[in-house]
C-alpha cells in the first residue's frame, strides 16, 4: 500500500483498512525481533503546534523502530517564522526540504489538508483542531478491536461518556460504520449524546445503533466497551447531576457483567472512568491500545515512505 | 578541507569558498542517493540560547543525512547551570564532553568566538546576537547564486529592503566583495540603506556598487534580486511612507522586468515582499535556498568533523 | 551485570560497584574507538519533570554512543495527560510501550521508586525531588575518585561547602562508607554541616570522619577535595558572615597546599568555589567528572538493557 498523505479517516476504504492492519501485524513481528534499520536514511519531522507529548512519542517511537531519524519541535507556533506571520503553506514547504515525512499537529481544523495541498513531502495528520480529525487514533482503536475480537464484522461496541465532544468516539463510529453487521450502543447522559451528523451517516449506511443512558444493562451484550471522560465541570454546566458519572465508572462490579471475551478500551489518560483494580484483567485493553498505536504508526510511515 | 571552527564569514578565503561549494555539490549527490551512515558514531549538540527552529532543523537535518546523532535544546538559557550563573566557557567545556561538534546560537555578539576560544570540540556559529554573524546563512546564499547563475565572478546582485539592520544582506555583501567584477545594487528607502562600514569595505576592495531607491529600474540589469523585509512599524518610526513598501513587492508585473536567467532570493520567512503567485516561476529561488542550506551545513559539518 | 532498575545508591553493593566501574572502563575503550552501534534498535525515553539539560544531555550522549535512539521531553509536567491528572504510574506504563528504558527526573521524592513498582521497562533515576536521590551523580563521583586515585579503599576525602542540603555530597558520603579505611573530612560553616543521619550511618559502619570548618588545615592531608556551592543568600539567612565563603575558594594559593596526586572535584556549575586559573592543573578533575558521567551512564544503560 502506497499512501501519499494521511489526512482523515474517510480516505481509508475497507480493503485499505484490511491491508493496513495486515501491515501493522507485520510491524508487530518486526518489533518483536527488535525493529529494523531499513529506514535509517529517512527523516521524520514532528511539527507540533499544540502539545501532545504522548502522540509525538508514539510517532517518534514508530520512526525509531524503523531505524529512522527525528526532527522535533513541541512549539511550532513559536517558530520564529510563524511568529513573524509566515503561512502554514510556506512553513510546510521549508520543512519539506529538511524531512521525508512531516507529522503535523495543527491547532486549526483543516490544517493538515491545507498542508497536504502544497506539500510534495508526505503529511501525516496527528490531530487538527478541537473539532477536526485525529485519524491515527481512530485507526489504532479499530486495529485494537480487530486484534482483540479477531473480527470487526458483526462486532457490538458500546461507546460511553462524552460522545458530543469526543473526537475519538466520533471518528471510531465513523470507521465502524464501514463494516458489515456492526452494532453501536451510544451510552451517555442526555446532554453528552452523539450528534445527529454521525447518526445520519450510520442510518444512510444501514448501521444498527441505539442511544442509551444505562451502561449496566448494555454490558452483557457487547464485545467492546469504549469509555471516555466526562469532565465534572461540563456535567454541571449542562445541568446533569454529578452522580450520573459514577454510573459509568468501570470497576470490578461492572466488569463482572461484561462477557469474558470482551474488551475494555479507553483513549487515555483515564481519571475516574476506569478503576486501576481491573488493570490486570485480560479484558483491560487500554494499554494495549498504546502499543497498537506504535504498530499502526509504523505501518502508516512505511506506507507513505514507500 | 579541515576546519577547526566556523565562526564568521571573514574566515573563508576565495579558494576555501570554492572548495566548500564543491563539497556541497558532493553532498547533493550523497543526498540524492539517500544520505550516508559514515558519521553514525558522531554527535552534534544544538545549543540554542535563542529560538530559531528553522536554523536548528536545517543543521539537524544535515547531521541526520550524514548518519549522525543529535543532542538538542531550544532553551539553553534555562540550562539550570546557566540560570545559576555558569559562564558560557564552562557550559561549552561541559557540552564538549557530550558531543563531537557544537552548533551554537548565542544571544550575544561574539558568543561563538568566546566559545571557540576555550573549546577543543568544534564550534559552528548558528547566529550570535542581533548585530553579530550568521555565517552559514551567508554561505548558503552565496552557494545559491553559484549554483543558479553558474558563476559568482561578474555577477550583478540587487540587495533590496531593510539593508541597515539585515544581518543577512550585510554578510552577503561582504562575501560577494571577495569575487572579481561583482556589481552590487543597494536598493532601499533612504532610512533603510546599507551602512557606511560595508561601503568602505567595498570601496577598499574596488567593488562596484550603487545606492538606489527604485527597484523597477534596476531589475532588467541584474542576475539576482535578493529581497528582505522592511517591518511596517519601522517604516513609520523612521518617517518613511507606508506606500514605499509596495514598490518593493515582487509580483508577476515586476517579475516580467527580470531577465529569464535571473534569480529571486529571500532569506524567508516572507510576508509582503514576494507574491506566492510567482512561486512556480523557475527564477523563484527562495525554497532552493532552504535545500542549499542543508547541503552547505552538511559540507561544514564534514569539514569540522574530518 | 544485569540490573532491573537504577533507583538509589543503596542498591549497589561493593562487588556491584567494582563490576560497574570495570564496565565503565570498558565503555571508555569503546568511546575512544568511536562508540558502538550495538544498541541501534533500542530506544531511551528522557522523561524530565524538571529541567536538567546537563543530566539529560549526559544520558542522551551515553545512549547515542551505544548507537541507541532517544525520545525526549524537557517538560513532562506539561504532558497533556499529566496536566489532565494522570497518575505517574499510568504515564510510566504508557511510555513503557514507546521505549526500552526510561530515564526519569521527577519532582517528588520517591518518584523513581513509584515508577519502578509498576514498570516492566527499566527505570533509571535521574534525580527525584530536592531531598531525594541522584544515584548516577554519586556513582560518577565515586568512579572519578576510583580512576584518579587508583583506589577507593583508604582514600581521604574532604567534602566542602553546603553539606546540609547538598544531595550530591550526602550520596557520596553514603557510598564512600562502603569501602575499607576511608576517611571523610566534612568541612563547612556550622550552619551548613552534614546532618546527623549520615554521621549515624558512618558511625554504625565504623567509618572515620571529622567535622571541621578550616579547609586550609585539611588540604595537605587529603587525596580528594570535593567542593560544593554555598549560596550567598543562604549564608546571611543562617546568620553566617559572607566572608566565610572566601575561606573555601580554591585558587592557586590553596592549591599549593594540596598533595600533587590529589583531585579537586565539583559537581558543576561552579561560580565562586573554584578559580578558573587552576583549570589546567592536572589535579582539576571537575571536567573529567563530566566525561566520566557519560561512561557511568553508558555502563548503567548496558546493565539495564542487557
């Protein structure tokens, strides 16, 4: 698979996803053998206009596992040139002469697309803006389901927490909709439910879904429970009761309701969504997501570097 | 060519410049073949007391293309030791035990020279102070002329914009003065013209020059037009009219006046000096300067690392 | 020697110290030959919750000399996840999927121990909290004595300056106490003398020591004088006279009193403790400490990476 840029989840068709996941499996075998030096003449620039040390480390780890080199800045917005008013387009063309691939975290929706429009160097979107895309997170989530449940077709997934604002769950719902016989349970207090645009998309593609507020009732039915945070301050702002949050706290009691083959996922960091007491349960998949993130990013880097 | 340190433009004689450019050409061929691993046991420390992500990336890219390794700090001034009052000399001796070459961006004029005086590890000056030196920028500019016009002897160069304060144009004028039959056109509003010290130097070395304020008239005569920014706030401060700036804006109309073999150069970032509409014109050389910067820095690193 | 984690000086027995120093000697030979690429598939994460560019550079230089790769952050406390309230334990588990060894500089005493408790990836403590441990500094100090004096048994060491608060001298006193027939001279103004806990430890292990305030008298007797800074503002705060400090200023006059085989050491940065005029004296060992720090850290990395 040769990709020119990685900009948004929508660019991946079903056959591309399958091919990407096979490539990630291959990266897993390479990683177990200690990585490769095949890309030791390649340079990846981490161009971060916003802090996200975790995402940056994940990409940089992936590049190093391939033998490659890194140019990094955590403060692209203090680039003297950016401060001087340089356009994103000019910055990208300059950095394109320093690196073979640019991993871009931009602070504006559509930043990655603008960059790709002028760049002969591959752009990989590492998140653009609050309401924008973060495709590599969505891909690693889907890959974790694929590896953990062995299939995505027919999978039953509960998405839990702040579904209104969560970029992660919105993208995942979008990608899940591409597979056959998937069932999605959106579980959230009323003022945190998933937005209509995603529901319209799922309806159009004949994807089964339901909107719930009761996690307990749903747990026995699903293969995956994907938890995300509701900030307490948002709860009160939107007129929900603080106690609501405790219903979504996954601890040993709630875990008993979940089938033995199922997965508990979370994009991390977690605070009061998942009890550390269940970390050693084989169903706890949130740290596996971290590892799978490196594999997916290795696969994407290989796909754009050729 | 073996260099001990790279501190200022003045240290390069004409034969050294020719040798450096031939080495840079060789680096170009290495880069096209994918770089080398010849320096994979070498470490370059980027010791930046001021932000300059672009210059840092250019050096780090050069070092990676040679196979080498990087220690980087964008905030050398918050080095706990520097905050504690450590002298630059002590810091340099310490870092000299961590690296094989130190790329130093210091905030004081003469910083690089002070560092070199105590350092057995090579120092490369990546800019020292506002009125100080930035020799690698001047060298990459000269190299871009050499590659683009095929010769430097007899070249006719228009230097445009803020010539009073621009470190870049001052250094370039200095280096150009070393070559035979060069003609330099200093084009700027009165309060932004080149300072007398440079004119004295050129007079002493029998270099032809003229001081102009009209760019249009000069364009048909030159091989290179090198544009730099005049900050609008400085214009009003110095009693010039804001409209003056528009005379120096290089767009399709002005480009028509320039010979077909000529180059448009700019140290970047550009704001209102050059229209993006001319970016695809073969004469637009400002992004080529970026690439040439990597080649020149590879050549300099090779020269100091041996 | 296979180490799981490097957390505190106390974990090193006498035979382990001997083995570590032999390994560091071996690293010296490797460094002279230009380093190795043996660890080119390994990744070290520099996770610094506090600035310490010097310590970070030393570790990163060591890792590069082994051929390895680096993930670095100088601002782990602005990790978006940490800002969001993530526990150190979760952060460590995440970073453990990105790297093969984590060098941790934490802002709380016991941070490294907490990290090691949950980490299957080796943790190396690069300093934790003001009153905490900085074991690699203590090890490089001891190694410098071992290399400079040829033995540690029977060595006579003057520890000078702020002995109350200095993490460095406290750890070094602790390690010295493990060797036979060592003599320790604690030389400080009354309100900066070593604390009782260290004296109790030395008494218990039958280590000879004395408390002095006169450096001049002691110099002729010792093999090592280890100087540390007393901040002038602390002097007045604690009711000592500012002139006291000048008694501890090691210059040419004081140096004459020191045996010709002895060492002058300092953890750096130095300000008014040691005159630059003695830098070229063969007894000046403070910059050698810097180099030995790289060797000790190479040896420790090899020991945890296996």
